[in-house]
C-alpha cells in the first residue's frame, strides 16, 4: 500500500516535472524568436524615421546619410539563385543515384562523407574560394579579378550541396519499400516507379531540404564576404554575374563593428537583417502553403 | 548506523566546501583583472601585438590584440568593449560628436605612410610614379587604362577599402581632398591590409592603398610626382621628414576611465622596447 502510493506519487511528479521542463523549453525557444524579431524591429526604427535616408535606393554612403539597400538585397537574391541553380539539380540527381541504384553499404559510406562535408566551417570554404576558385574563375572568363557574384554563387552552391543532397536522399529512402514492390509487381519500369510513385511521396521532404539549403545560402556570411568583391553597386547590366557585388550578410559582416550602436548607420544594417529574416519566413510560408494544397489532391 | 553516517556527512560537507573554494579560486583565476584588450587598425596591429608579447612575458599580464579597423576600434572603445583602441588616423569630429560624454586620449606610438601600391607587373612595365591628380582620375573613374600613364594597354583594376578604414581615409583625404569621398572608379572593396595585399598580388593590373610596412616584391609602392616636378619615393627617410604626402600617426586611444594596467602598457609602447617593436614592424618611431 505504502509502496504503491509512493510509486504513483513518483510517477506523477516525474510526469509533471518533465511536462514543466518541456513547456519551459518550448517557451524559451518562442521567446528567443520573438525577442530577435522585436529587437530587429525596434533597432530598425531610427533609419525608417530618418528623412531622405534613401533606403529604397542604390547609393550607400553612411557619411552622407545615404542608406540605399537595393544593391545588397539584389546581391543576396542573385547569389542565392546562382547557388540554387547549381546545387539543386546536382543534388537531386546525386540523391536519386545514391538512394535508388547503390547498395546500402555504399550508401552509408557516401552519406557519412557528405555529412562531414556539410559540417566543414564556412570560413574554410571561404579560404579555398580566395586562394583557388576566384583565380580559376578570373582565368576562365579572362577577368581582372575573380571576386565576383558568380564566384560567390558557385562557392555557395558547393556549400549547400551536401546539406541538400543528404536530406533529399533521406526523403527518397524514407519512402516505404512496399510502395516500390507494389509498383514493380504491377509491371512498372524503374523510371516509372521513381517518377510516379517515389517522387510524389518524397516531394515534401525534398522541399524541406531545399528550404534548409536556401536558408543556409541566404545566411552565409564569411565565405561570401571573402569572394564577392564587396562593391555596393548594382551590377551593370543588372543580371551580369561577372561583376562584383555585395550581399546583405557580407555587408553586415564588414560594417557592423564600424557603426555606433543606435546610429542610423547601425539601424540601416539591422533593417537589412530584418529583411533577411522576413525573406526566410516568407519562403517557409510559401512552401507550406504549396504543399498543403498538393496534399489535398493526393 | 548514525555514528557511521555523521562522519560521512561531515566529509561530504567538507569536500563540498573545498570544492566550492577550489571553484571560486579557479573562477578568480579565469576572470583575472589583469587582461588588457586592444582592438582596431590592422596597420597598427603588428607593432602592438609584438610589443604585447614582450610585455606579457615580462609582467605576466595578458594582452589580447584584435584587428577590426580604426573605426571599429574606436567604436569598441567608446562602447566599453575594449580597453585600448588602435587607430591609423586621428579621431574625427563626427566620432567625437557621437560620444560627447566620454573624453578620449590619443597617443601616437609611431609614424607610417599610406602608399599607393600597384601590381609588380605594372611597376616593371614602367609605371613607377604618378601625380596625385592622376591617382584621383583612376579612383574617380575618369581613366581606366594603364596605357594613359605609359604602362601596358591593360584596364586598371582599382581597389578601394571599406569606408571606415584609417588607411582609406588618409589616402582619399590626400588624393580626392575628402576622407569620405566616394570612388566610382573602384572595382573591388577590401578590408584589412592583409586582404588588400592579397588582392593586389593576385592581380596583374591593380592599384590600391597599403601601409608602408605591407609592401613587398609583388606589391610595389608608387612614387609621387609633386606639382613642382619633384619625385618623392616612399622610403623611411621621406616618411620621417614628412615629404611623402601620405604620412600619418599610428595612434592608440584610451578613455578617461581606462584602467591603470592599460595605461602602463601604453607607457611600455612608448618606451625603448615598445618603440623597437614599432621599428621592427617597418614603421617609424614616435618623435617624442
């Protein structure tokens, strides 16, 4: 009786302790996200209320009070697009190859190598970019300098490839074997099994992988900063990847220590940070909506 | 039972006390008040970090030296994130305005020159000297080929620096007449001397700006042709005499409430050993 009582007592306390711990963890995570968003908003204030700050312009000159963010915004998106154009097709095809045609032993070996690649610090990629990639690209296109948007995009593409590949491969491998077996028993060809059975099933997983990779591409600072040329100008012509540029992150990396806390300069930098966060949130929402709709059709 | 328990708990309590004592001793050692942090100009850094090594081995006080540019060094000092700021230029009126409540003290620990620097390929092809207005033409985007200055028929690759860098402000102040001048002719923006030197070395048609101490065989310093036709080479002599147009002071900056150990380190920098390190880094000793 006594023992039984104690046991139930213990169980309930353990349970509520765990519950409180989980609740607290969740609350802390939510608080951190909210704090970051609020801080970004509040600190963006000074520049938003500064007259003639030229925020939606192309001229960045803090000493003149000009904070045109367009070159950085454009640079971020352009670099991201190049990286994605390189990484997504390569990653998808490699993932299909590993998941569908190789033995599981080889698959595990390849995956562990890929996961090491994904864990290499970005500054290492940056140094390789400065030491080799930028020179190769300068030679290839006969340019005076390889510190250009294209170099940053290629480097970023290489950096996000392992993340995208390994997650995509997970998504494809996670499709249950019975689907494949049923499809095969119906007499479908291998490519038919893949395109009409496995791909639709793995789609949301692949999209998640793509989103994570996009997030990394948008947020990457060090490697991009070292190879992009850091010129606060829109390329001319606009979609010329062979000109130097600037991304939001490389701009922040270069200037955030130089600006005084609370000044319009600092505030303009924070505002760009806020934009970056908003773009990421937007991407998440869009992909969620997209897949909600598709789920309904299935 | 209880007689056994008592000594156990005493031992436990004692060991707990000891471990608390140990822990606090360890923490006290970690938060040793004697660490001096120095941050700022990558031009001043080599001299200060060499002197810091000597100072640390002599006094046991650790000195942590970080790069980040003159503007960054000043801001960190003003915001209390570092004890000493390194600046390769003077504090501007705008910077003083931003932190009116604080009084700053600049101490020159040496002298240096900013040298317009070009890739060795261009130097060897015959471009050894330019006038200030010719350099201004390059950065303003009016001239974009070395052939105009007697060099090879090759586009000029103009390297600019981040706006807050001391080196850039001295350079633009002399060449364009305004330390904050924009440079529409620039093709690339770099940060530290290190980064700029790499970019200059990797190109075969570049012009940039470097501290005197960062010149080498791959990155050559341009002589300046003055208005009266005289040519001034960048040498220690012309920098010492002030004849070379881009001479500047290398400063360390403190605030009125800087701790005594930081003041002591600055005294060391100005002393014979500190000044020797300034010279070993390729700069000129402070005149006082």
